C-alpha cells in the first residue's frame, strides 16, 4: 500500500483533532482531541520514517508518546482541579478572564 | 514515488539484521561538562523533589528556596565558565550527538534565563507581603492546590500552615527546559524541551493563593492552548522530517540548501516537495510564535498573565520570552536561512500586527497585569523586527533586547506584588491612583520600569529598542522601523497613563497600601532597577557580550 | 563738539532713568530735575547751533560714530549721529519748546501725585525725539521713531485710571505701529538695494537704484510718515490722543513728535526726488489731510480736539510742501518751526483755560473768558493770528510760501494743489475764529462739571467736583512759557524771512529751487488774505453774533460726519475691529477644533480601535484556539503565496 | 588632559538635582537654597565658557571632549560648543537661577498632603535636572548623544508640568490637577511622537553612514567632513526623508504651526517659572537643533524644504499673534505670543542669510529673557490674585506700580520695541528674510502690529482703568521678586543697546553654518562706495563661493 495514504490519514486525524479542539466544550474532550492530534503526528512520523528508510521517525514517535503521557498527567490534574471548584468541565464556563 | 522502493529498503534492513551478527549500537557521546548548566538545574530539581519528600515541613521552605537559588547560581557559574572557556565562539559545537548546541547565543540566553530564574526564586520565596495566617507566614502560592477554593479542605490547610513548597523544584524543571530550548539543535529536542518547560508552567499558573478561580482558569486556558500549539508544532516537525528525512537542524538546512550529505531516492522525491517544507516550517514557526506571544497567537497572554500568581507571571513573561525567541532565532537562522525569502515577508507581517495590536489594545486596559501582558505582546513585535533583520547584528540586538527586557519585566511584576489591599494584590489600575503621593519611592521605581518599557533614553529599553531598530534598518526593513516607532508612540501613551495615575491623581481614601517587602523582593526589584539603568547608560559591555554571542553553530 | 551730540541724547535719557527709577525720594524735586534736564539739553543744542553757525555753509555736517551697534555679516548698524542744519533746527525746536513745556507742566501738574513720573516720561520723550533727528542711519532713526511712540503712549495714557485714556494710548501706539511697518520695510528695502541704510551712502547713491525700487522705498517712508504725523489714512489716533495731559498735547501732539513724518520725508529728499510717483503720493496725502483736518477741526466742540484737527491740517500743509520736492522742503520745515511755536502756544493756552475751568474741555461751556484770564487771552490770540496767517505774524510767512510753492508746481496739478491749500487757509481761519470766539467772547455759558459718574480727569478736579468753575488766570510758571511762545509765534516768521535766512540756512541739506508760479506771488498773498477774511467773517457771524447753544445742534450731514472724524473711526471699527474680531474668534475655533482636534481625533481613533479590538479577547479559550488555528492557516497560506509569487 | 569644562557645566546641575532630591522632607528651605546654589555654580561655569570662548578660532567647535561610549551604535560621548551653543548655554544658566528664585514658594506642600510627599525637593531637583539635560543637549556634537538628552529631558519636564501648577484658581484643586495632567500628557505625547519619528531618522542616519563609511557614526564633525570630502553621498530621497524626521521633532519642540497645540496648555497649567523653563529654555533646543543638525547634516534637503518651512513659520507668526489677541487667560496669551515668536526664529533660520540666522540665534536669547520677564511678572500677579483670567484684573498699576512697570517693560520687549533687546533680533530676522524673500519678509512684518495689539490689550485690561475690587490692596513686588525681575529688565536694555558682545560670539558660528548650506547672502543692487560696507560685502560674496 502506498505510504502516502497513511499521510492522508494522519492529516485527516490531525484535522479532526483540531476541529474537535475548536468545537467541543468539555475540557476533557478538548484535551483528548489534542491527544488525537499528537497521535496523528505519530502516524505521520512513522510513515515518513518508512518512506525515508530511517528510524528517526519511529524513535520520535516513542518520545511523543512519553510527552503525551506527561501532558495527560498535568492536564488531567489541572482540569480536575477546576472541575472540583466549578463543578463543570466546560471550557466556556471558564471565561472570567477576558477583555 | 515508486511504491516498491521503500519496502525494498526496509526489507534489506531486516535481512541485514537477520543475516549478520547484531550491530553494536555505539554508545552515545555526551559532553557532560558542556551540558553542565542543564544537568545542574535538573539535578537540583530532583534533589528538590527528595527534599519535598523527606524534610520536615517547617524546614522545607527555606531549604527549597536556598537549594533552588544555589542550583541556579551554580548553573550560572557553569555557563560563565563555559563562555570563558571559549565555548561561546571558538570552541562552539553541537554537543550530545548533535542534539544540543553549545554556542554563543545558547550560552548568552542560558545565562539570561538562569539570572531571571534566580531573581524569580527571590520573588517566589517572599513571605512578608501578606499578613501571616494563623501565625505562619504565607507566600503567593496556594496552601494546598488540590483543595477546592473556599472549601473546608482549604481552610484546614491554611490553618495547618501548609505551603506549596513544590514550586521551587517545579520552577527548576521549567528553567531546565528553557535552558535546552534555545540550544536545541534538532526538532525532537526542541519539542521535548518545549514540553519540559511548558508543563511546569501550566502547574505554576494554577497555584495562586488568592483568586484561585482565576488562577485555575488561567492554567486551563494556558494548558489547552499550549497543548494545541505544541500539537501543531509537532505536526510541523513531522512534515519537516518528511521533507528532509532528518530532524537535525544542520541536516534540514543542508537539504533546504540543496546539498544533503547523501541523497536517497526517497529523499530526492520529498526534497522536491516544497509544500512539505513550507507548511511544516510554518507550523513549527507557529508553535514558537505562540510561546513568544506574537499576534495572532497571543490571546492566551493577557488571560494567563492576569490569572497566574504574580511572581510566576514575572518569571514567565521574562524567561519564556527569552527561551522562545532563542529557539526562534536558531530555527530561522540555522534551519531556514535558505528560505529567507519565504519567511521574511511573513515575519514582517507578524511583526507589524504584533507591534500595532499589542500597543493599541493596551491603551484601554484597566488591570495592571493585563496592561503589562499587552505591553509584552508589543515588545514581542519589536523583538521580531530585530529577528527579521537576518544579520549577526540582528541576532545580537535581539539577545541584548531580551536581556534588557527580562529584567525590566521581573522588576515591574515584583513591584506589582507590593501594591496590596484587603483582597490581596490591587491590580485594578484605578486603585493605583495617587500611589506616588503615598509611596513616592515605589511609584518612582515603577515609573522607571514603565519609562524603560516605553523606550525613553537612558533606560535599557531605549538601548534595546535602538539596537533592534538599527539592525532592522540596516537589514533593509525601514518600514518596520517606521511602524515600530509609531507603535512605540502608542505604547508610550498607556505607560504614561499609569504614571499620570500614580503621580498626578489624588489618592483614594480606600486605596491600596504598599507592603514593606522582605529583602528578597527588595533585592529582586533592586536588581531589575540596576540592570535597567546600567544597560541604559552604559550598554557597551553588554552589547559587546551579545555581539560576540551573535553566531550560531551548525 | 562731537561729544556734545552724544550728550544731547544722553542727558534727557539719564534724566528719565533717574526720575523713573528714583522712587518716592525724588517726588518733591522730580519736576525741577526734569525741567533742568530739558533746559540743559537746550543749552547744549544752542552751543551746537552756534558751532555750526561758525562753520562755512557747506561744511555744516558733523558725523559721529559712537559704537558699532549691530554688526552681523554684511549688516552694519552703527550708533552714530549726524548733526547738520536740518537736525540742529529740530534740536532747537525740540529742546526749546520742550523746556518751556516742562516749565509749564510744573504748574499744570502741580496737584498730580505722579508728577515725578510725568517728568520722567517727558524726558524720555526728549531723548527719543533727539535720537530721531540726530541719528545718522535709518535704523537708529527707527529706534527714536518708536521711542517717541512709546513716550507718546505713556503720556497719552498717563491718567491710566481713565479707560478712555488707556484706550486712546493703545490706539495711538497701534496706528503708529502700522506706520512703523512701512518704516521697517523701507529700511529692509534700502538694505537689499544699497547694502546699507546709513543716510550718507543711501542718499548719495539714491539715483543709481532703479526707480521702481525707489518708489517702493518712498511709499513705505510715506506710510511711516502718515502714521507718525497723523496723515490720512492713519490720522485717527491724534484726536483721541488729546486724552493726555495738555502739556503733552502741546509738546508731542502739536509741536514736535507729529512733525517727525515731515522730517523723515525731508531727510529722504534724495529718494523722493528720484521717485516721482512716491512724491505725487506725498502731495496727495498732504492735500487730502490738510482739508480733512480742517473740516474735522470745524466740527469739534472739544477745544483740544479742534486744535488737534488743526494740527493735522497744518501738518498736511507741511507734507504737501515736502511732496513738492526742492520747491517746498525748506518751507515745509519753516512752517514746521513756526507751527511749533504757535500751536504749542495755543495748546498751552487751552490748557490754561481748562486749568481755570475745572478741566472742562467743551467750548460750548466756555465763553467770555477774556476778562478772567487776560494773559491767556492775549497769548492765545497772538497764536490765533499767527495760525490764520495774519500779515506779519509767523504763520503768514510760512503758509504763504507753501501756497505759492503749490501753485508753482505747475500744470493742472499746481492749480489743484494751490486751490486746496487756499481752501485750507479759509477753513483754518474759520475754525480758529470759532475756537477763539467760543472761548473768549460771547456770554458765559459755564456749567458745573464734570458729572459725578464720569471718572474725573485729575485728582485735583475731584475736590471741586460739581462746583461751578471760577475761572482764574494761571500761575506764572504757566504763563511765562505761554508768553515766550506767543513771542515766537509773532516773530519767528519774520526773522526767518529776513534776507531769506531760513532758505539759505537749510538749502545745503535739502536743496532748494524757486518755482515759476503761474500766478504772481503778490496775487497769491492777496488771495490768501481774501479767503482768510472770508473764513474769519463767516465764523464771526455764525458764533459771535448769535447765541451759542450749550448742547450742540444736530447739524448737517457733513457736520455730523466731521464730528465723528469723517466716519474714519466707524470704518475702522467695522473693517478692522469687528472684522478682526471675527477673524480672531474664527481662528480660535479652528485652533481648538481643527488643529488640536486632529490630534485629539487621532488619540480618540486609537482609543476606539483599542476598545473594539479588545472585545475580541472574549475570554473563551475556544475562540482563542480559532484565532491560533486561523493564524496558522494564514501563515501557511502566506508562505505558500510568497513562493508562488 | 584638560579640565572637562563642558561635562562639568552639565554635571553640576545634575549633581545639584541629586543633592536637592536627597534633602529630607522637613528641611524644605535647604532644598531651595541648595538648588539656587547649584544653579549659580552652573552660571559661573557657563560664564567661564563664554569668557574663554575664542571668537577668532577657526575650529568649528571648542572645548571639545570625546570619549568612547557605545561603540556598537557608533556613539561617542562627543561634546563641543560653537558660538551659538555657548550663548544658549549662557542663557540657560542665566535663567535657571531666576526660575528657581521665582518658584521659591511654588512647590510648598499642601497642609493635607502626607509627610513623605516632598514636592519642594522634587520641584527644584527636576528643574536642575532639566537644566543639566538642556545644557548637554546644547553641547553634544554627536547626534545620538543629543538625541538621548533631547528625549530624556521630556521626563523631568513632564513631572514639572503635571505636578506643579498655580495654587489657587477658578477651579478646585482636583479639577486643576486633572487639567494639569492632561496638559502634561499632551506635552509628553506630542514630543515623544516627534522624538520617536526622529529616532527612525537617527537610525536611518546610522544605516547610511554605516553603509557608506564602513562603520556607523553619529559624529557631526565626521559626517560633515565626510560629506565635504565626497566620501558620504546621501541619496536625495534618503536625505529628504532623514531631514523630515529630524525636522518634525524639532518643529514639535519649537513649536511650529500646526504642531503647537501642546504649548498653550502646558504653559498655562503649570507654574510660571516652569512655563519659562519650557518656552525660554527647553523649546530653544528645538530651534537650536534645526540650525545645528538639520542644516548641517542635510544641507541639500534643508534648501529643498525651505519654501514649506518658511510658509509654516509665517503662518506661525500670524496665527500665534492672532490667537494671542483672542485669549482671555494671561498665561495662554503669552504662550500664543511665544508661538508667534518661534515663527520668527524659524523664519530667520531658514531664510538662509547671515542676518536671518544671526537674528534667529539672537532671537532665541532675547526671547528667552523677554518671555522670562513677562511670564514671571505675570506669575507674581497671578499668585497675588489667584486667577489667570484677564477680566479679573484692572487698575493694577495704581496699587502696584513697580509690578505694572516691569510687566510693561516685559510686554514692550515682547512687542520688540526698539531699544530693547528683541528688536535687534527681530529686525535682523526680518531683514534677513526680506533680502531673500521680499514678500515673506513684508508679510511677516505685519506680525509686529499684531504683537503690539496683544501686548497693549493685555496691559490695558489688567493694569489700567479703574482699580478692580479684588486687586485693591494688592502688594507691590517684594524684594525676592525684584531680585528676579530687575536683572532681566536690565539685560533687556543692555542687549538692546549694545548686542555686539553677543553677536560677535554668534557671528563666526553662523558664517560656518551658512557655508555648510552653501548659501551666501544676496548682494545688493547698488554697490555703495562706503569702504566698510564694501569690504563686508566682498567677504560675503567670497564666502558664498
């Protein structure tokens, strides 16, 4: 199968993720969409790695996973805190800071 | 592209591996001495975590503060030693298998970041501004971040005198990431460093003692938008990797320049696809512009600056900008110089809208922290004007500007922490009316910082602005200079407005008072003031320093 | 002798300085110091005059450069003096009449608490006037020119508590400033034309410059002369200037300062001789003013204003004469000197009358005063005879010559000018007789005056406010100067005419030629006599034979116009004052609305843009993300576009 | 190394500012005396400069100092004075002691203000700081050094305008403070915008010199030399753009129509001594810089811009005078009068004749003294009555004759009465303009009528007429006030009668500037055989070649 198709898929996933970030209200979902974007990146990395025939891309993918995991830890912690104080995970509710 | 070709390569790879004895992967060569600043900071941070775990609570605060200060000072000493050892120019080279550059700009920026970090530690450790709660001194950070604001758990924590001493190791981790960020010599390191310094900052933002809802909101916004931007950056990295087949700066630069070391058929195919390069480059650029707070990626800045605890804001405003501009410079000057004609016009546009929008929107701000946030956006625009100069003079001017700007910023935010009323810091501008009559000294110091922001001669702000605009003009960006000058004029308006408020308006009876700080914050403000004046009156030594540090290693 | 010239200016200047800065200590002796200073200058002037007389006729010019005043590049203005027949004539007139009037003022101002300052101003005037006539270049002359203007301003407005006095002073200064514009432009023109503005070089080389340039210079000098000498169209200030104390009117606004314009024109003879157009303008101004002043003089009931109209008219004669070129220069100066005597005498007489009549100035409230103030009556009467040109008195000699010279101009121009001058003589006789009759003859029409709501002119007058006047003769200190001046009015003309002494004395400076009059000299004299008698008779019938109403009748259109200075002030008011007011207010609005508005508007625009842009920061993280995403898209598109272009 | 006279002249007031500011709150009186002492010391140094200045010297600048400063920006700490600068420094040093004396009680703290608020110390320290910066701006021969102090002096000026005003007035203290701060902000923004636009031009100048000379420089002498030697050849459009950048800043400072609207507000709302500081000292830096920098750095562009600049100057003259007539506020009237006078100065500078430029420089001095006299007396008057409105006065001369008399002298100087100093300069400007642009010169002459109008109207309404009720019992000038006014009046007289000592110092510098612009004076139509005149002419024609 032509690896370019994986790139298309990666781009599609990335776009879906980005659209999710822009559209969804729930902070958790928004965050998951970011994760989706990261995974789209991973897919692109491994595809390119295969196209170029070197391992850099695959290794980067591992790094990305670790970073994503770290991000989850921090992100969930922050979202949880704000959920506990506001009883809502909607990003639109958190709009005291403006103008 | 032939569909079979990559498969064949992979196959041969597999077969080679199967047929021959396992290849010995050579152990990585790590120049520990040259990475010492980073290692010291991160090591100290780890020690800090252990301290948090094992030291009794009452000792933790002084111990952590001392530890962080010592660690940062040691790291700074290491930077100085490296620079003295010639790593800034003669011996500059990429270290750690090409992942991290040790060169002039990197050392200069690391030194700046470490100093800002050191000053930030001073403001972090300040415990005299708020009245003691239940007999225990309190600092700017939440007693227990996990407790619900206003809830029973929080009250208990306050009664118990808990403090979030973790901020010191977290700060150190952020500093560690920032040290690597401008030195990152491949895109992977860039991404990892970005995350390493961003994640601690997200956490720090959420830790304010007062107005915790705002603080948490700031953290959420910062986190979500930051994650979003790093995802876009990462995709850009992926595209660049796809284009060049490598993520090292020098490798990509070679491919962009049309002289890769080896040309595989796959590389030959992707090399021809400039769209990958341009889109990828733009997305990486976006990630960095987000961090420097350039328009239209700036919108997090005012919200986060306002919501975060003020010491954190000061640190963030100063150090993040330094690190991010360092990385931006390296990316544009090392990776994409071959694309100069593509990115320069775009960066012109970004610089212009950043200067203008930052200055214009600041005019109607009513909160001093937000005002400084928009001011920082305008200043990002000014620095971008130096970035697009594409000359060694441009690099050194940006380095100088960053050094000058970060100390003004730290000083200004440190002053903000002093002006307080019953609800904590009084950041509403209207409450600052007549401050100059009640506390002439504090108001005068803040006025000096504002004048430096406005770029009035004999302050560091003027020297920096002059350097940047001079480089831009010499680089043929005269229109940018004109716009910059106009934006400066608009910017001057709102700085002056604050001065008017402080000195020429009658104080309100219920107005805020100026808390008498401990020597910690006083030192921080004094350092800011001294640097501001010295860099304004006798900038030559520092210009030399920045000038010698103006060449990137590849 | 050279040193004396400088001293001549310095002495009154020092006198002024001492009197003005001396403070109250000098209050008791100030007036005598001032008078002494004036007398001292007269003595110096006399010594200089004697010195000049002792020289040959063509060697009577002394030049002294005291110091280099403004040396800048090619521009050299020196503080230097030039003493010749012309200037020494003026010196004697100024210091002589000046000394007498100082003396008179000692009595006239006896009750004024600010008398010391009055004498300081008078001394300042003497210094400036002497500087004016002694300067050896036009720029220094300009200093004197404005200096006398300042002194005139200070003295007209001496009773500053009267708003009318302050206004009159301001008006005098302003109108004079308009004339000064002419003088400064003339000096500038001289500088660009000759590279200098010293009398010597400019006048010696005047013929080498283009006629157009000289005409311009001449017209500008004429403008200056019009301002200072109250000639049409800048005459309007002189009537108002009578607000000043009467000695001031006598010295400054009759005898000396107002004749400075004649001096200027005569001094610049070389320029006017080479610029016929300018000369024609001078003649025209002179002719118009002599009639204008005479007509105004007929209608005024205020004795000083009537005399002011007369002054204007008489100076018109002089300007007319000066405009005739070498035909008339000498006679212009001669009439100037005789006029200095009789007009000063008339004013002092008027002052004496006012002194005795509680400062009443309205002639309709005089009458029959000859019995009460015989000395005043006699001296005033001699002055009156002199001015109307009664044979044998000084006015007869000088005015007659001018009328002759006007006819001698030749052609239609000569007839017109001669006719105007004759007509002027008739009107002069008329209005002077009117003054004489109203004041000294007829029934006593005295009224208690001035009314209490009007601010009193002098503090002294306030004491017997509302009381009936008790006319009395003035003290000796006042009558002696009047007598001396009356003697001058009687004798001067005759002395000057013996053997054409004055013509021979002055002609080396101004040049002189006898004209060929189409009518004989005797015919002119006879005609003058006839019109004079007609004028006197008319006035006698109108005022001497009939009772004079105290409230003036409405009068004919011309009378009403003449009372208002022939509507000059009304035109000024409508055109300059009201028009200027509109202009100034309009400009103020422009400044506030447009010029400043543009700046404030820019600031408001920035503020508005800021408020609008600020709303984009709506607090929703998702819209921030949209901005970032959109930004990225733009970034990418722009990058690709750059490649495509 | 010789004694750094120029640095010392600037350093003394700067030190004085520090010393004054350091005086404790309770010792107000000491601050005043300290400030007076330092300003007098500066005067002594300025006098030494004038005394040791060699008018016969051929070098353009004397007492030069040159030290490395910011090599990266091509900046050297270069000082030097020519005749114009040394005279203007003298003026500055002369006026500041009077400003200090006149403002003796202007900054006494209110009863209600907090103990830590030390307005008196601040007031005098700021005045001295302004003096130091003005002095060094006059001395700088490095464009950058000049620029730095040109801009930096805005800050102390700003606090002076915004912080101190007439004590009483028709408004409450809060209203007055609001108006003051508005005026101060306007002052600062106007000048800052001008300065920033100049900054762009300064940077442009650096770029040009760096490109053509190999290394950027701001040294006036080096740039002028390089231009003369042909090593520096600024393209026409570039030169014009740079000229405009510089000129804009100076035109704001001067101020020239239509950039003048900050001046009336600033001068009106602040105290009279500070108003004097603005118009007599600080604004002179603008006109001085036109002469020194615009003309010498960009001679071709200066000639190119001459028609427009002359037009603006003419408009300023008439416009300022007409608006002065319309004013109801004494200080505002004087401010508009100053705008008119600045029009004359600019007119003289750009007439490009020796007379015009000498007249303009002399005008700067004379205007400084005459405005100081008029404004300070007006300040004394306003302080007595507590109102700035003309209509609130009347008959002052009756109750306070000395005050009225000095006010009149100041006014007469303002209307350029011959015999007083401003006449000489105004006439030189007019004659200089006239000899090259007759129509302009003639129209500008109308300004002298308008000047008489506004001065005399002001005098008449305030000083003459019946004594207004609130004026009754007004005290005459006190000893301190006499000490301020008398020397100014004497100077006006002396310089009017014998200006030669000043013109002798100015003349060589003006000749030098003229030669930089490659302009000679127009020759007269008729050669007059007067030997002295002829010699001077020939010299000029040679200079023109």
